[in-house]
C-alpha cells in the first residue's frame, strides 16, 4: 500500500509493448486481451483502439510517428495511427520477438527462436518477406532500434554470453549486416545485453546493461564504448540493469532501473518505483523522481514503472506502470524542466 501522490490513471487494457509518437504526442501500445493496438493520448486518456488479427508480440512506430508495425507469430501488420486502422498484414516465416518499422515501407522482424537466424525484411508494398537468405546473421531474441537517420538499425544479442551490439544497413530496403556478432571494437569487454535505445541525436546507443556506445558514420568511432549509466542504488557500484531509457529534448536521460544481475538475463522489476535522472553529456547521476502511485478499488499502491517516454518538447514525462503481476495498468505524467 502507498499514500501520497496517486495521480496515475488506471487503463482499461493490459500492455505487451509500447512506443511513443512525438508527432501525435501519443503512446502507441499493444494489448493481449483482447488483441489490439491503442493510440493513447496520455494527457486526456482518449484511447483509439484497433482490433488486431492475432496476439501481438512487439510494436514499432515509424520515424514520422504516423504509422506503426505490429509483429505476431508468422505475420506483421502495418497500422495507420492518424486514423487508426490496419492497412495491411503480410505473412512471414518466423515467430516474432521484436520488430522495427523503417521509413521505407519495410518492417524488420527479429525471430524469437531457432538460435542463429535471419532478419526478416518485410516489404509492405510488395507483400513479401525477404527472410530466407540463410546468412544466419543474428541470434534469436535480438532487440533492435532504428537510427534516427533511417538508414541503420542497432541490435543487441541479449541471449549470448558475452552479449554484443550489432549494426544493420537498411538503406537499400532489405537488411544487411554492417557489424556482426563479435566484430565490434568492444566485443567481450563492454556488453550490450537485452533492450537497446537510441539517443535523440543518433550519436549514442544505450543498452540494458547500462553500457553506452557511440553511433557514428566514422567506422573508427562506431560502436565504441562511450560510458556507463551506473546503478543509483546505494548498495551497488555496478552498471544498472535498465527496463526503459529515454533521452529527452531537455538534455537529460531518464531511466527505469530493474535488478542488477547477470548480463545475459532480462532485468526484473526491482527499484522500479523511481525514475533516475542523468546528464546526457557525461552520464552523471543527478537525482531521482518518484513515480506517482495508482489507486484502485482496493487501495493505493506503489507502482512498478515499465516504460518512460518524453514529450516532443521535453517538458513532460509519461510513465506506463502496473501493479503486482500486471493485472492493473496505468499511466502517469511528470512535469520536468
């Protein structure tokens, strides 16, 4: 139980995955029961829901913020977010784990199983899955994000030990490997486990281990170590295990911290009732912000924060949170400078 600021608002749906559309100032989330995509205005709680054809696994918002891709087992859909609707669904030949939507009418699906596998480059215009190159360039359960320039993706092989950061070229549509597993300059020294996030300027990649890497067109600088987000817990001097990271236009980095644990495991929900604030340039810890509690019919509860997003002007943070095992989901707004 908790008392105090309980300004978090309960939502009527569960959340499987979520991203943010700065163009629409909306949270784009997928739910499992029932399968749907939600375009949520967090300031008004207006929710425009789109029924999905299957149980969704992952969502990705396009660079212009007006479309999304939703991946499932053996399918991927293109969604219009401005007048929410399913535009097209294309069959794939993999069980999806993650998806990245480019600004080139391609979605890139990262498989959930089968160990060494291919990225499935799905051309929505042609309705074709280019995923059978047999190059086996990635490992199952790779997390990935699009670089802001729209030409590259960065991915983390979180299931391998040591984990590694990869880079993929999508400038010609079908994804090709630019820097593969074990080819990066810091392989085996600084890991990139689990999820990854891009900085707004495209110059850094944040990893769930807390390690930060340079993203550069200069091959000598690309994927090199750029520092570390250290755990904010007093008892730990280790890198943080991060659940969510956002680089805001106000020049700060906000994180939700999970449990510090072995590098190839997914973070668990410990220390997740606070947002940690870091300086972007030097990655120095600045302060913590409490996540507002949530009130249900049975009382007030300390939330488990899961995703943090920043408004396009950097003045507001939006946090998706849940109670207990995730049976109750909510959203909270935090004003920042």
